[in-house]
């Protein structure tokens, strides 16, 4: 079962790491607090947060 970077279907599940999973067949779970890319304030991976913000920015620019 493959899920998107940082996304989960059940909030109790640990999200997959987009960096450690890159180029591999299987997904690697996120190390959360033990990862340099983990943002405790957002309770999410910085890579996911950056990508999400960029998507929102693109959508905003396309709407103008």
C-alpha cells in the first residue's frame, strides 16, 4: 500500500518519508522527531510542508 509523501489514511499511522523512499520500490516510514527534516510545530515533514505550500502558491497564481 503506497501513500503520498507525508500523507496518511489513518492519523495514528506514521507517514512515509519522501527522502528515504526516493528511488526505492517500497516506502520507508518517517522517523519523525529523529529526523532533521521533521517540523515538530507542524507535526509533519519539512519536505511535505514545502511541497504543500508550493502547490498552494501555484494554485493562487493560476487563479489570477
